[in-house]
């Protein structure tokens, strides 16, 4: 893929490869859609503005259906402007193996990019979506706002991977909400490995009867980076499941990790985990786990740990001849390696590659 | 210049003196075995040689190939040719055994054949020591040492917790590592082996035995004889007879 105003390197950092096998593509630069395509029957990918005309229910029910338009200044700004973003729809019972790739590029200096996406999976549909967000060049600066509303029908399944590769001059405000229908499965996989000025992100999943929402996140906070991020799973139906797993490394950056599970119905089960690794004394990791139970027949738990690299592990590797640097980087890689069940091997490989690339460039 | 020369070594751990003046020398190609009761300072001695943190040398020196190990970092000691098989190796989440082996020595054939020899092929894709049984950990230690191929190998109870069949697997590998099939004069690998059971000595012949008690060397001499004494009379009762033997060796040395 060759776009004059976009560094191909930046696309690699979010794993975007238009030639690789995928079921569909989407690419937007600032507010201009550069690429949009579905290569699969039963999969619709179209600009949200256009989808309003094709599917009236979007504007009526889905657009700001689970995100409050008055949530903050950005949602209001977004509500009042022509929406730019994708509408992805997978028809009933359609199961797609190849992932869909989407890229959000930010290029215009000093501007605010407003994105609004809506994903709708009909009953029994399955898909994996890989979203990459990056600055178009190393020098771009400004604000990115990305609203994503996700609606999962009964028994449907969505793997939603988000790879962030912003620069230290960009502020990012994603707003995510997910409605997980009966017995539907939602897996979110968030990876942010490069410097960013500020990210505030706290997606909320409403999980209906028998459904499950699982959030995995990997954050590497470089010096000067500020993350206020996490996830919330509201287990609103009997037997709903939630899982929130975070790995945070601070190399001088600040990370506030918020995780919340709330169980209101019998048989709801949830677990969350936040492990933080501080590489030096300049960083801060602040883990804020919250559990809320409103029914006796629930099981919610959390684990959190913040600390440094174990001296014992470090010296163990060094007695084998590895330098301290090599040993540290192996341990950090290992720490960030969460095995995400249900993620297709191809997406996992892509995630691993993105992590590998940025660790190689940073430790 | 000796190969390994430990002189009047005193080591403190967490402010407490554990090694209280140890002298020990080892020539190239030789194997020493260390006996001693629990808590006597055996692992502390090996850990100090390997340069592990927490072991503070308060007096004396360790010279290896003429270099003072007290001045070197862990990885420098390792690259100088010292490797250790841990009594209690740590587990490292997320790091595959294979990845570590490749970092030690990127030798795919070696990794494949030696892991097979140690029944560890299925463990290459597992995280280092995570969920490994006691015996599996010991085998993984030996595998790592094999790839590292150091001149001086420190084995801290390589056979404890290992079943009979795997003891012979481990011991035969160790025997090969130490070039025991070669004539004495041609051996270049040296080692110090800590053992309580002595099982490994049925396969790997040691040249000399040291008995460490309460941070001191209480005796040294023929491995077979000393081990027999310990089995018959226990450490405390033997302390005096070791001492006599030890004196003899010492005066012998000084002549
Ligand atoms: N970190 C530590 N803090 C306090 N004491 C320690 C520490 N590490 C070792 N020690 C003490 O040092 C002494 C010697 O320990 P070491 O592990 O060297 O014994 P050992 O001879 O190898 O025993 P074993 O046969 O049981 O393996 C023990 O009394 C032990 O409790
Ligand atoms: Mg010991």
C-alpha cells in the first residue's frame, strides 16, 4: 500500500497490510476514507454516513445507542458533525475466518480527528476485526477521538483487536461500548506499545444472559506517556461472564489502569487481573480494580500486582551468559505475553509481531 | 596459576556470615564433590562463585583463570566459563525454554538432539520451569548447561528429586559433558558437584571430596572413603576423623 502522505513504516507498526489475506478493508486518513472493501458475501463494510441511508435502524437505534452523546465534549462534537467511520455488518449465521483490517491514520497537524464506528453482528455471526491506529508520519500532532459502538446479536462472536501506534504529540480519546447479546462472545485485545501524549479509554460492555466479554490489554508506557485506560464489564444477564486482564510496563510513563466488574444476576462470573512492571523510578502504575456484586449467587474476583523485574529471574538468565539487557528484554517480552484464547493464530501472530517490533526498538 | 583458587573466603547473606573462611582449589579437568549437612553453606558457596546477588564477599578471594570473580558481573563470570545448575531454579513466565536456549547458544541441532537425550523435547515450547516437576527442572538445568558448555560446571544437587531412570539419563549426560571417557590428561572441563545421596557418583567419578560444615571445610580427601564414613557415622561424629585426614592433606600440600 503506497499513500504519499503516509509512512509505510507506520502501517507496518499496526500490522496493516492490504495485500495480506483479509475478508475486508477499511482505511481512513484524517476524515477521508481511502480504502473500503468487503471481499466476503454476508459482510458489509461501508462508510457510516452512507449506511444511514441503507439501514434506517442505524440512526434510529444504534447511533449513540449505547454511548451517551453528552458523555463529554468530544462525543457532543462528534454528534454534531457528519460521521466519519465504518459500519460493519455481518449477516445472520455468517462465520468469517479471515480477519477484517481497518486502519485509522492521523495526519493533519494540530487538528482533531473525529471517528465514529458501528459494528453490528446479526445472530450467530462471527468475525475478527483488527483495528490499527497510527499517526501518518512521525511528526503528526493533535487529537484523535474514536467512538465505537458494537452490537452483538444472539450467539454471535467478535474478536476485536486494537493496535495503537500514536506519537508523543497526540492525545487520544477512544469511547467504546459493546452490547453483548444472549450467549454472544466478545474478545477485545488492546495493544499500545509506542509513546503517546495521552490516552483516556474506558470501554463498557453490557453482557446479557449467557454472554461473555473478555478484555485483554498490553500497555508499554514510555517516558512522557500518559494512559488512563481500562475496561468495564456489566454482567446484566444470568450466567454472564466477564474477564479483564491487563499487563502494564512503565518505562517512565504513567498508567492508570481501571478495571470494573459488576454482577447483578445469578450465576454471573468474572475475574480481573492487572500486573504492572516498573522498569525505573520515573514511572507510575496505578491499578484501580473495582468489583460490585448485587446478587448473592455471583463470583467476582481480582488480582493485582505492581513491582519490578525479579532479581532472581534476571540473575538466573545472566548466569547463562545473557547480558543484563538481553535478560531484561526476555523477561519483559515474557511478561507481556498473554495467551488470548479464541484469537485466531493469524491475529495472534500479528500482535506478537507488533510487540516484537516495538520492544526491539525500545529496550 | 591455578584454574579455580578460593582463598580464605568469607561470605555474608543478609548480614549474617554463612561462609566462614573456605580454601578450595580445583585444577582443570578435575571434578570435586561437596558433602555437608543442610544449611552448611554449600549452595552459598556455588552461588558466590557464580556471582549471584545477595552473597557478599566480606573477606578472601575467588580466582578463576587468574581473574578475581569478586570484581565481575554475573554475565561476565558466565562468559569467562562458569555455569551453574541450580538447586532451586526459578520459573519465568512467558519465556519459552527454547527461546532461552537459543539465547544461550543458537545451535538448532544441539538444542534438538540434547533436549531429546534429556527427554525434554515436549518442554521446549513451555515457559521456563513453569509447572515443571522437580525432576523436569533438574533436566532443564542440565540442558541449559549443555548449550552453555562452560569450562567449570557447578552442579547443585543435580539428582535430588529425580527418579532412578532419569538419574542415569542426567548422570550419563554429565559424564559426557565432563569428558570422563577421555584420558585424564586430556580432560578440559572441571566441575563441583553437591550431592547428598551420592547417586551421581556411581556414574561420574569425582577426583576429590570436600566436607563443608557450618561454613568451614571440615575435611577433604577421597570421595569414596569420605562418603562411606558419612554414611556410617554421620557428619557430627565424623567431623573429628575428617579433621585428622584433612590435616594430613594440608601438611602434605605444604611440603
Ligand atoms: N537470603 C537469606 N537470608 C537469610 N539466610 C539465608 C539466606 N540464604 C541462605 N541463608 C542461610 O544460609 C545458610 C546456608 O544455606 P545454603 O543454601 O548455602 O545451605 P546448603 O548447604 O546448600 O543446604 P542444603 O543442603 O539444604 O541445600 C542456611 O542456614 C540458610 O538459611
Ligand atoms: Mg543447597
